[in-house]
């Protein structure tokens, strides 16, 4: 802390990376200084590929994004006997900003954002890249930077985030800003990326993995960018503009006979067992399904029977137990959804109903969209009558999102944004006291120490 580490953090590792069927040359671990001082088409390409790998970091770890949000959002348990903090800290106590649990979802995201800023600062200096190549790299980089910042604010919520990140480590630390300011910065990054991608030519000058096979060129990647922009707009409750972003995304509701409905189409984080790559850490016998997921499911919901099965061996830790486990991440190579078509259809339903001034016809469209997912993903009968009011619609929407997006990192965020976190069940700790309801992550202790500790008001905010 003597050098007052900036929020964007240090860049760990080398530019030489491999991932998910990517055959990236080994550049013998060139320093970041070399990339900044002597960028080449090769080094920029490797660094840009590395952004996607960096964005995936910790997403599928046992102590990562999907796991922690699933535990705090009462979708899952992690009964790791070697680390009782999966229960003790995440459920029994308030989150500790100095631990790898409560202090999570900051360092790696800002390290990746730092790399993005370096790429953006030097890409136009690379003589062996065409103008189209440069536009493609800039558009892709801004999109991934937005994804990293979205992870920070999705976890830290009203505690805020840092958005003014392009600074040297010796400069004064930029402020931690509020959620609305952060969302505005994310939206700008995504919007600024589109004209760059539009001028990006027919192909990316770097490698993408198979999780982005449907978005492997600048034109198709725009539809992915717009999908994330739609999610951000809905999170911001910017319903009047969200519909346009959804239309420009890869949404497919099956209404076009030439385009069969595929609810699983979209982008994924992919994993392999190849040397140097990451495996899916959710493929562990320590993770179990929360009892409420089974108890709250409607009869004959195929999503439940497809995604949850009886475990070969029950698990228990600190007075909690479960004998049900997930099927989605059964292998270390199982992909994790980043955004799929079914989420876009559910986002559109939310927009159609909750846009101010929505007509009965608009609301019927919302129910039609809920039914596309409900029938085709869940095997359930259609909703035949309009819900009585907004609250009843939200209940219906949250049910479809809960089971179609189960254990993908959405449940906690969805309940929080509708101010329904009180619906999360609270168990009893070993000593008989109620578990805590953590709904956001605190600013990490190293970040706070670099800012003078409690002199930073947002460092005094907690997790409940």
C-alpha cells in the first residue's frame, strides 16, 4: 500500500495465453512495457484474446461468480469441508472485505480493464494492422471492458465502483462512484463499441474460442454487444430504450420459419482440460442445490428435473445439508452461459410489460414471451390470463427467470433489483441465530486501505 495501489490493480501474468481450443503463440512472456512501447499485430492480437480469458477468470471457480451469487442467492450450497467460509461467511456472517469471499469480484476485473486500457492506448500505433483491424480490436475491447465493469457493479451494487480507470499507478486514485454512474459508463462503452465494430471489416484479427462461435466476426459480434446492452438497460430500468437494443441483438422467438427456435443459442464461457487452460470449477462434488429450488418449483417443470438430480452422496456443513446436485456443470469442460436467447426473450417480456404506458396489447406480448420460455424450456402449460397487476407479473417473470437461468448468476440480482430480497429463505446457524442476508459485496479492504480506510465513505458500507 506504500505506493497507493490504484483501483485497476496490477496486471498479473504474461501476454502469452492459451484457452479453449485457441492456439496462441508463446511470446516468451513479454512484459507489459513491451506491449506499450513496441506493440505489434501479434502481441496486440494475443493481448486481445487474453481479454476474453481474463474476463472468464473466477467466473466458474468454486469460489467464483456463479458459485458465490448462487450461494448468497439461495440457489446452491458449497459444502467444502476444507473451507467452512462457504457457509460461515457467505451465509452466517456479513461479508468480510478482507477475505477472498467478501473481497471478491474486484481485483481480477480491474486487472482485465487495465489490459483493455493498454490495448486501446496503443492499437492505433501498430503499423502492421489495417484500419479495419484496429476498429475491430477497439470495438471488441470496449465490449469486454464493459462486461468486466458490469461484473463489478452487479456484485457491489449500491456500494459502487471505479469507472475512471485509465491512470498510472502513481496518480491520485479516482473516486468510487455510485451505481447509476457506473451503469452509464458501461452503457457508453457498449454504445461506443458499435461504430468501431461496424467499421471492423469481415473478420477479427485475433482468436476467439468456441463459446463465441456465433459471434466470430465484427458484424455478428454487434448482436452480442446489443444483447449485453439490453441487459444493462433493463438493469437500469431504461425500458423505453431497451426494446431497440433487444431488436438489434441475436434474439430469435421462433416466429420466422426459416429460423427455428433455439433457446440455448448465445455466448458461453468455455473450459478445457488442456495444459495452461482453465477447467470449470463448478464441476465439484462440494456443490449442492438449495432445498428451496426444489420446493418452489411448479409441478412437472422439466427445468427442475433436467437440471437437478439426487446426489450420489449427500453433503453437509455447519448444520446445513442437501442430497440434490446440479447437472449443468457435471464436467470440468462444461460451458457456463454468458447470455442466451432465452434470457433475451425474458428481458423483452419485462420491457413489454413494465415500460410506462404499456397497453393491454403490449402486456399480452409480454405474456406471449413468457410462454415461449415457459412452454419450450419448462414444458409447462401456457399462462392464459393477464396477471392482475405489475406485482403479479413480476412474480411470473421471476419464476421463469429463476428456473430457465438457474445457477447462472441471476437470482440474487433479480430479487435485489425488484426489491424482493426478503423472499430469500433464511436458515439458522449452528448457534441458533438467523443467517445473514448478504445482498451486495463490500469494497475490498486493500482498496479501502489505499484510500485511507474509513476516510472513503463507500468503504463503510456493508454487504446487507
